[in-house]
C-alpha cells in the first residue's frame, strides 16, 4: 500500500526525479568538510525556525509580559530552558557560520562568473541574518535588550537625511515602548524569516544551476566526487557535531539572563551583541559630526 501510494504521488509530483537531481551533483575536487559550512548554516537556520516557533507558544510580545513569559518558559516548561538556549546560541552560531562560509567562498573564488548572483544572494542573506540578530535582542525585554536596542536605533538615526525617520519608524514613536516591541516582533518572526526562506531557495537554485566552484587549485579539479553519499555524509557529521556544541553551550553556559528592562536605570552600561560591537565602538571613536562616516560609511563600504 505504501509503495502504491508513493507511486501515485510521484506520478503527480515528481519526488524521485527531484531527489535524483539533488543527490547526483558532481563536486570538483571531491567531497570536503569545507563544503559542509553551507549545509551547517542551513541546519542551524532550521533549528532557529523550530525553536522559535516552539517559543511562540509561550512568549507574550508585550512590555509587561515578555520577560515573565520567557522566564516561565525557561523555569517551568519541561526542556524550555533547552529550547531557549538553543535559539540563543544558534543565533550566535549563524553569525559565525555566515562569516566562515563567505570567507571560504571568497577564497575558493566562487563569486566569479557564472556565480555572481549566488554570491550577491549570499550577501543579502548575511544582512538578513544580522537583521534577525538585531531584532531578536529586544524581544526578551530585559536590561541587555532594551539598552542595546536603544543604542542600535540611535546608530540608525545617524544616516544622513533618512536617519531620523528610520528611527521613528523602528521605535514607533520617539522612545522605546510597546510599539517598538511589536514592530521588532513582527520583523523577527514574520517579515525577515519569510524573505530569508525565499532568498535561501533562490540561493540554492542559483548554486545548483552554476554548480560548485571546487578548490582554488585547478589541478585538483581532475578529481570529481559525488554529493551522495560522500558529501552528504560529511554534511551530516558537521551538523551533528554542531548540534552537540550548541547543546553543550546551552547546558554548561546557558543563555545570558539579565533583569527585566528598567528604562529609569541610568546606572546600566549598554553593550551591543558581539556581532554589532564594532558599531558600538565606532560611536566612541567617531563623535559629533564624524558619527555618520563611522557608523554609516564604513559599514556600507564593508558590505
């Protein structure tokens, strides 16, 4: 019955053909653990989606319940601390993996013809990953998230001409409040993930169309490997090891927890997340009229 049902579905939806096309990719230079970075990144993104959806069953996106709802998830829901920790450390891992993946692609020269679009889509995915990281910081409504978001929106206001309207739109007014939390929540759980899924699909289609660039040494291109089973095995090994690292960080380090946000606490010293720390330092180095070159021009040139 199972075989007949599968054949009936396959006649109308070519599953076998799609799997065969996916599994029969030729890999110049043979299978390599270096190529597993992209798959590991996709694996962590899936973890982020699953743990994020799980948290939505308990999270309340209001200023008076956001912190307490996450505290309830961490302390009272079975394995809630694990889900929350995996989501936090998965976010940090995504930033690291995106950077490593782009460095590897750059060294291998996989941004050249005919793979320019694959590279540009990857740059857009990098910016979306950074946007997810930034919008997610405020959602716990704790001290760290509140003041880090305040610094981040102040940095956005340094854009010439459009900076202040951007800040007002992000805040939903002139200060951080319920509208700010609502807008960050919508961007974090709906708008950015939807675009990210779409661009991941485009990225994979462009990659499969152009094929793998292979190692930068042309002499190694004489060896050709197969995605199945060699590369898939290496992808699975790296993903399993990565999952073990994320679980280990969650168990032995845990997600950082600060007290609930207190807008009147003038003694708190705000510090952005590590991936945005360079912008925070730029505010210190570039002051007054020099703020836009440090917080706008340099990041744009970097991108």
